[in-house]
């Protein structure tokens, strides 16, 4: 006789965990559903960008680190302050960003192109003036280049630290080449296509960065705002992991201390959580 669905308690637990995670990243009130992976996406299955972007924990850690770095760019910071409800709905903003990454990485290429076009339309209206009178606009290729660069570097670095330290350099370079496809469609320029190019561009763009009370305020919001439910209990560890990814100069500009003694429990918690998520979603990062 066939066993009833979920007669296996381990499989039942796995399915329930997957359901809770998907509910957290999809706004059911707006009819959002998980992005189904497509064989006709912008990127082929089992390629570096699809492997890196599939890991929930390292993407959350890398995403927080990238956002902290982005707020050091005066133009990116002002756009968030003037046109975003980030302070009132931080988790909603992060969820929308995660959904954009999901659809452009895994969704059908037509859906990916539509999502990119929506972002471009939104960016077209984001423009204003800095406190010193300098004009800014979200469609500035240099500003978009910094936003893309921080995401690409921090997503990959979090993957290397927390998932696959021995990822071959050829695959790391391929990750940058793949992610560059999305960056160019969004209007970013320059866009690195290898890790060495990314590191060189990061050094070159450092002179564009500025510390500010507003950047420090958003950093504290990102690191200390706890979501409801079980996710709130791991938030401090994720925040410590994100801070540890930042270069020392960025921590200084944001008035952040390195994790110090918290580094070990942070690695243990993020490692255990990441392993659990990969088990739940049946992911194998060692290809």
C-alpha cells in the first residue's frame, strides 16, 4: 500500500521549512509566488551565477554587506533617502530586491527583461540635488556601476566564505561575466567581467565614497532591525557576518566595529543555517 504524503517526518519537516522560507520572500497579499526556474532564462542551469544566487544565507549576508557599501556613495545614498521608504519598510525593500535577483537569474528571459525594464522606468524618475548642489540621478552609469560592483563582490565573497572557499577562479570570473549581463541592461558602466577587474574597479571607485551621519544611520537600521519570527533570532549573526565582509576602511567610515569575539559563533550559526537551507532546498554547491 502506498504511503500517505509526508509519512516520513524528515520529509515533512523539509517541506514545511521550504514553505516558511518561500512565504517570507513572497508577498502573498500581492499575489507573489516563488519564481519557477526556467531552462530559457538569461543564464543556463548549473552555471556560477545560478549556484551563487541560490544560496539563501550567503546571499542575505552578502546583500547586507553590499547595501552598507552602497550607502557610502553620496549619489546612491541620496536616492535611497529621497525616493525610498526604506526606513518604514526595510524588509519589504530587501524582499523586492531579492525577488528582482531571483527573476533575472532564474526566471524566463522574457520575465527577466520585463523586470529590468520596470527598474529602468523607476530609476528614470529618481533624480535630485545633493546638499552641495551637485545633481544626481539613479540612471547615472557610474552610480549604477558602484551598486552593481558591491553586489557582485559581496555576493561572491559571502559564497566563498560561507559555502565554497575552493571555488575555481575560472568559475569566479564566469560569475562576474554573467552578472555583467544584468548590469549592462540596467545601464551600469564600467562593468567588470573578471574578479581582477572587479577588484581594480573597487579600488578606483573608493575615492567617490564619503562617510556621513545618514550612511551610519542606515547601516544601523540594516544591522539592527530584526524581522518577526525565527528570522529575528539569527539576525545578529547575519549582521556580524555582513560586517566581517566589509573592508576595514568601510567599517571605519560607517563607525562599525569588527565582530571580534563574536566571529566564531557567527560562523557556526551561519554555517549551520546555511547547511539546513541547502538540505531543505536540495542544493549541492560543490559542483
